[in-house]
C-alpha cells in the first residue's frame, strides 16, 4: 500500500472521531472570516479540497449562506459526513491530486490541512492546479504544519490502529510555490492549539490571490 492510500484509509476509518475532535474548533475562524471578505457578493463559487467532515464548508455557509460550494475528499467516510453536515453543498469523493480536471473558474479554493498529506512534488502541483481553477482576483486559502521536510514521515493514530504520512513545510517554500503559480501572498499567520508552555506543532495559514 502506498503512503497516500494508507493515509486515505486512516482518515476514512476515523472519520467520525475526526469530526468529533475538529468539527467545532474555532481557532481558525478569523482566517475564514478574512477569506470571506475577499469573496464577491452573492453566489460566489468555492472549492473545498480535502474537506474532511465539512467543517470549513459549514463555517463558510453559516457566514455566507448564498455560497455555491463544491467539497471534495478522497475518504468516502468523510464525504458521507460532509454531505450530512452541509446539505446545501455538493460533496463528492475525489483525490486532491485530480482537481485539475474540474471546470473553473472558482472565486476561492480552500485547502484546509490538505498539504500536510502531500509530498513536495504533489503539494506544489496542488497549488498550481488550484491557481488554474481560480478566476481573476480569486483567493486561495491553505493551511499546513510548519517544520523541516526532512522530519516528514508516518504518524500513528492515538488508538494505535491507523497510520498517516505527514509532511512538513517552511513558509518560504510555500511562498515560492505560490509565486510560481501566479499568486500573490496576502496573509500568513501562525497558530497553535497547545496549552501555554506545552510543545505543539505550529500551523501555518495563508491566503493568496490571483492577479
């Protein structure tokens, strides 16, 4: 089994547990609000890539009920939850590496913690594909885990039964990919959900715009 399929299977089998842990997390709400401010009024088109149980889609639709959102995930279990959580969105099973096949343009593409499960070549390609789907002035939202790529590798779930392959990136690397994809970086913030004094991965959230 290749690394990607192992990660997809892990998310598929833990979809309900993932939903219970992350569906109502509010740490990133300010970054979602910043994305909403860049969207045109009315029925803007948004693509949510690697949507999981639909937590970002759910927030965006609560903020902007008129949005037309296509939500994709490679794990069928996640899509079942995403559609139940977002009956007004269009949710379907699709590998993020295939989004270049989709018809654009979109006003925004969201890649919420999708990049940490892609190696360098596929992460760079995802950003290129996302940029290609954006119309002029369209926004790309992305989040990842900051760290040295050399430290990337498999991580085992808390119950010890599943394994996903996690890849770390530095801000400079991602910014160079954005520029190469014809995107301008607007926002870059760092967040952590650790208690004060406790070690935890630093999460990078960026918003870029197509000229």
